[in-house]
C-alpha cells in the first residue's frame, strides 16, 4: 500500500512536470496560479490542519517573500534571493510564533489577521520615511514555465513534509494538541515547541511561494502584495478539501481555483456575488471537507453491503 | 438532499465547467469583427477608481464606435467591435493571467490598459512581449530610466510627477512674486505610491522656486480624521496648502477645512477634487479650489463628450483622467484607421502620428503625453484647466481663493 502510494505520487509529480510542454503562455499562467494555491493551501494546512489554529497570516509571509525579491532583485541572483527570503520568513515566523502561539483559538485568528496589516504598515512606513519611495521594480528574467516548475518543486516538498509529519512522532504530538492542548501538555508533549516548529515550516513555504511568483508582477508595492484576499482564498480552499488530510488542500484548491478563474472570465460583473454564494455553499454542503464525503460514501456502501449480507 | 444527488450535482457542475472552458477557446475565424479585450478591477479595492474613470470610458467609446457602424480600416471598410472584458479582482496575479489569456487564448487584436499606476506597470512587460500597444491613461509616468527603450509600445498619458509640480509652481509664482502669497507651503501626502511620487516631485520644485516648505507630512492609507493635520497646517502660517490625497481623504480634508473655517489663499487637495461629485458634495461652495487635471470648458469637443457621457452613463466624467482615456481610445481608433490591424504599425503610428481628439490635436513625445492640463481650478461650477499657463484655453487662476461660503 505504501509503495503504491509513493509510486502514484511519483507518477503524478512527473505528469505535472511535463504539463507545461505544448501549451501556450496563458496555460502556463493558469498552471502557476493553480500550483501557487496548491502550495499555499497545503502549507497552511501543515500548521492549521492538525493544530486547528486558524491562521489568516498567509499573506503576511507571502508578501514578505515578494517584497524581499523586490528589494534584492538588482543585487543578488534569483536563487540566493530565495534563500534570503526563506530565512527572513523563518525569522519572522519564529519571532511571531514565540510571542503568540500561547494565545488560544480565536485570539490567534485575530492576531494573525493583524500581523499581515502590521507587516504591511511597517514596510510602508520604512519605505516612505527612510527611502522616500514606495513601489519597487522587479526586472528578473524568469519564464512562466520556470516559475511553475519551481512552484511544483515547492509543492512536492510541502506534500512530502506533510506526509512525513503525519507518519512521525511529531504528527502524533500535533494531533494531540489539536484534540486537547491541556491533555497533550500533561502527556508530556512540548506543546509550544511543536506548534512553533510547524508554524515556522509552514511560514517558510508560504514565503517561498510569494518570492517565486514575484518576478511575474514587475512592480511591487505593499498594497499589491499584502492583499488579504490571498489569506481568505487559501483558507477556504483548505477548508473545502479538508485541512486534516494529506490531499485535502489539493482537492480543495484545484476545483476552487478553476471555478474562480471561470467566474472571472465568464461573469466578470457578478464575480463578487457568485464568490459569496460559493463560500456559503461550501459551509452548508461540505462542512467536513470534500474528502470526508468519500469516507461517508464508503461507509454507506459498506453499510449497504452488510445489509445485503444479512 | 442525500449524498447521491449531491454527487450528481457536483459532477454536473464539473462537466458544465469543463464544457464552457472548451467552448471559450477561441477558434480561428474569418474576420467579421475587431476583437478588443481588457481586464480591469471590476471588484476589489481598486474598483472605485476603475468604475469611475476607466470602465465608463471604455463603454462610451464602444457605443460611439457602434454608432459609427464600426471601426474604419485603411481600405475604407468597416468592422464592428467585439469586446471581451475580464475582472482582475484587484489582484496583480489575476491581471497578469487575464492579459495572457486575452493575448494568447482569445487572440484579441488590441488590449486596452488596466486601471492604476501599479497595474499598468505590472502588465507593461506582457504588452511588450506579446507586441500590443499599451495606452496607459490612468498611470503617471513611471520613474524608470530608458522607459521607452524598455517597453517601446507603451504610452504614458497622465503626465509625470515633476510636470505636475512645475505646473503648480508656474501658477503660484506670480502671486508669490507680487507678495499676494507669502511663499510658505504646507504639504501633506498619502503614504502610497501616488502620494510619495507627487510629493517628491513637489518638494524639489518648491525648493527650486524658492518657496518655503514649512510643513511636510505623510499620513497612512485609511486615515479618517484630518483635524490635527489641518490645525497644524493653519498654525504654520502657510498661504499655500497642498495635499496629495486619494478621493476619500480629499472629501474628508475639504469637509474638515470648511468645518473649521480653514481657508488658505491656495487650497489644493488631491484626486477627487476633479470628480464631478465634488461640487454638489460641498453644496457648490468649491470656488477657487485647485487640484490635478482640468478641462478646457470652452471646447466644443469636451462639451459634446460630457453630454454623451451623461446621456449614456447618467453621470458626468471626472475632469482629469476620463477625457484622457477617451482621447487615448480615439488615438487608437485613428491609428487603426491609418495602419489597419497590424499592431506593430499601429504602435509606430501612436508614437509618431498626430491625432484629432476631444483634447484637441495630440501627438506624443517620447511615448508620453506632455501637452495636457496639469493643474485645474473650480470656477463657476466647472473644474477648468489653469496650468500650463501658456496652453491655449487656459483660464486665469483665482488667487486668493474666495471664502468657503
């Protein structure tokens, strides 16, 4: 079963890698958008899935990644910039995590939302008061297909990490925290340490996702890269698929991404209304995530089978 | 609803989705229309600006072309427009992808520019790569060396921050020289791309002109209360008050100034002053207020344009970027009339040709529109152009500004 899983994963990865061949620029753009949300939703679920700490800080790290690229674009090669961006994301995550992961549930949600705004205002203040400028240009020659491949690599790493955590002692500890933090603490789990580690890993992945995509935008300013919609989209996608499962965020991100893309091109004027309806529908129809439906179907089939036997 | 029906619903929805996306792929077809595409912020944070300035003019132009039985090509034949419009949801990534879609999937003949400075910059490399001319009517000229070499088919039509600053100084200089104004300036600006750019230009220009910048503050996006800043400006003793503000701030600054009877001799708030709603919002008591933009109120073409805008959209155009955008579309239309649908030839024509528009006869210098209204002033219920002072049709500036009531 395990070898079968790994084999499927490898085939899928290779399949995704050859996808850009033979399709045009727009296709590449679509793939980048899709892969970006796969990474974001999976990385988000890496921390928020098991711990059940709902984070709205996604765009804070995404924006840090993009802004780092904007600042360093003329000074370092792209690979080195990614390393720097990841390190900055890690430092911010550790700093923020140490200060806030003792907060429980709802307070953490509010704080994480505020974090994005805080980072954005700090950068704005620094740029306007110290540099007397705001927008920055990114002139890095990276093709859309290359960005896609980098994101695919990041996606494979993200899913790999999630799989590894799920099958390790760490995964047990994390799930215990999600179920009951107090009990986990009494059982000897280093609750803060585990949460901090997951938050840091998740944040670095999100930071890299922002950094990798930044060359596509040419021009970066805080209001562009700290767009709160990204946090909400990530959250909804992960919830749709089911954040507790390895493939849940992917199963949520792919259909929703194409749905949004389709709505934006078919019904550009009713966009916002339709989006709102979709969100409501998700909450009412699939509260446990899409993948939980499969379990329910299986259970039904089994129940039906047992009835037939009886 | 049981799970089977739900599953069926999901499958049906997925199939519908797949079908329409396939149907959406453009197929090669005989030329029966000119396909024009654009992606603008119909929703999201940029929607207010895009819906005031960009979208109405795109729609008005499409109607005007339709009324003329289509676009005229060099051989005299006419083709109707086919418009493809997308929403970028105020997100750069969505905008970039929409433009890729327009160029590669829909294979449109021309793409109209998005709204805003940042968004026009974001797509400039794409327009350049795909070979589409870009007529940016809502973006101040970006501060990039070798702009027209980097993106030779991009055209920047809303002026540079230096030009706005110098045009303001030109209007004020005579009054300062004659002692009518004390030459002290209080300036506030929004901590955002627009405010930073324009205040930086103004700082240099004021210094060069020997004005005394006694107050120079920025305020963050979303500021609601300007009482303290305005008190400070009043206490500074400056005769000249300049704010590089966004519409919401502009309205608040004006309301607060009236409330506290702050009436400097020169009152110049930012974007929004040039919106038609500015006058009725302030009970018509806006005589003498200056800002960016302006129109030549005596021009018959402008009067006709405003009348058509009101007739079609039931609202007046703003007096800054709106006429510029409409004029940019006329330029495109005339360039197509001369060169046909060959995008490269059209770009060359836009760069070098002369066009007859509602702004008068226009030709670009270094891919920029420089002969335009930089500073306007409310006079008798219209926001008229007062600078460049030597531009034909320029109204005389009213300094000092009369009392609020």
